[in-house]
């Protein structure tokens, strides 16, 4: 019963975090739109039927049933057509899409709104309004990331010995128990003990796990390991052997997906400790997170075949497989049941929200309609056209009609919907689980 309640608690907490993230995103659009005098009739968190709403001033604020996004409605998102009309009809389905989008952006037009239309604002103001939403997600991610890592800290491996392996086992075999015929591990043979802290390797001081791990991997044969034990320093003399160990990536982290290489092997487990990070260390990790997030967004199309096979075939779900809202909520439920100190669970939960908000920022910055990045690209293109015309003393080309791109926007939206449904199916049928 306790496990079920903790799982429900995790799902509820993630849902609340999701709603806050969406509301925060839309607040960026809302605040800047009002700052520039654009009328905003609606501010909604979620889609579908309205669960609650209240009108304050000229804006209706509300929460809808499906927490899969949100929106604000701004008057005059698109300029009138070439004939100056905002209502027209065409027998062409593509043209109808354009006209419907244009008409919808004016459906709540009131007397006096002529000077409060979105498209009449200078391009740089429109860029700020559309960028403000994703930027708010980035700000929230930075706040959570710096706040959690610089106060609660982050778990990391140290040079202290948590345990000594008695025999040499290939990491690719994924077993812990020694089998007959396994050779004695160099650490056990040399007398390394639990509680020792390794302070030097072959005479070179070591204070962090990454440095020590690299020394060990690069050494096959006799070595001198200096440890602190009971307040005294001792030199141990193991003979390191070659073994199959997990491959590291360019950043020194375990490569994903898992791969194995031959490298030097000592045979002990390092102790993990939680310690607050400095501002510089946190900034470096945040930079890595943004870089990895960007690479993940670029690599999304290439992950579709594996996702399909994991859902409808007999393929395994990759550890770096895309995860949707349902999958993330499920992971949060599992997180609450881990046998870990509450502060560590809190840091992991906050990091999950950080990843979600970074993904929202990067995804929305793609220069594709109907995403925010598509509107930003349209405003920038309009600015380029107008400045070019001014330089060459040509007539002002006027506002760039983003509505003409709506057929492509519907195609993009359709692709996103299909991808979202595929991820949803994978999260239900073959979910990513905590390991």
C-alpha cells in the first residue's frame, strides 16, 4: 500500500511541476505581450474542456483538462490578406487553411483594437514576445539546477574505497559473484581495504575519481597506490591486469549505449558521497546539459525506428530513448520508491523538471510553425526584407504574412502528434525504467 501511495505522490508531484512549467512558459508570452500593448483575451494552461477560468481585466485566465501544453490568444497574429480582407472563402483546401487561420486571429476583434494587433508591432518586439515563453523555461531550469546542486548537492564518486572485489570479473558479464577459475583481483591481493582513501597513484596526487579512474585504466602491470588508513599513509603495490570495462565518452562519463573496452583494472568500488557543487562546477554541468539536450533534439528523427521496434516489435527500449509526459510521470513514481535519503530524491526530482524545461526551451526554438521558433523566424525574415528594401530604396514590402505558411504548419503539427502518440504507446507498452 505504501509503495502505491508513493507512486501516486510522485505522479501528482510531476503533474504539478508540469502545470507550473507550462504556466510559467505562457506567462512569458503574456507579460511581454501586455508590455507592448497587444490585447490578450485568453491565458490557458492545458487543452480541451475548461476546468476553471476567471476573467480579470480584458484577459480570461483558466485551466483546461489535458495538461499537454498551453496557450495565450493574441489579437491579430497574422496580417490581413493581400486584398485587405480578414474574411474570405476559397475552394482550395490549402488556401482555406490560410484564410481560417487569419480569420481566427481576428475573431475577438473589438473597436479600438486596430492599434493593439500583434502583427503591427515592430519585428524585434514580436521576437521578444515569442522568445519570452521558451526563455522562461530556461530560467526555471537554471533556477532549479543551480538551486539544487549548490545547496543540496550532487552525488559523485570519490577516491574512498567502498568495497574490494575479490576476483577479476569482466564488467560485460554483469555479475558480482566470483566463479571458480576467476583470478584474484589486484586490489584484494595487494591488501586494499574498505574505508581506505586513495591519495596518490604512482606518486601522482589524486583528489577526484575521474583522475584516479583514468590512471587505473591507463595502467597494466605493477603500480604504487598510496592510501590513507587510520590517519596514516601506506604504499600498496598491486599489479594491474587488463579487463573488459565500460567505455567512457569524450566527457569522461560512461558511454551510452553501453560498450566495453580493454583497460587496466584494480578491482574496487569507489564510495559515493553527496556534496554541494561550486558555481563554476554547476555552470559547467549546465553547459553539458544544454549541449546534450541540443544533440538529443537533433537526433530525434534517427530514434524513431528503434522506438517503433520497442513498441510494436521485440526490440529493447534504449536508455536514451525519448520519453513523454506519461513516461516521465511513471519515472517520478518509481523515484519516490527508491531506498534513498529524501534530499537525494528531491534533487533527482528537481533534475527531472530541469530536463523537461530544457527540452521545452530547445524544442520550441526550432524554426518551424506552429512552434514559437517559427514565429520568431517569420519576424526576423520580415525585418531582413524591410531593411533590404530601405537600403536599396525600394517600396516597403510590408508585414511578412506568416499565415501563408499555415499548410506547412499543419503538416509539422501532424508529424509532432504522430511522434507524441508513438512515444505515448512506448511509455505504456515498453517504458523506460530506473536502474
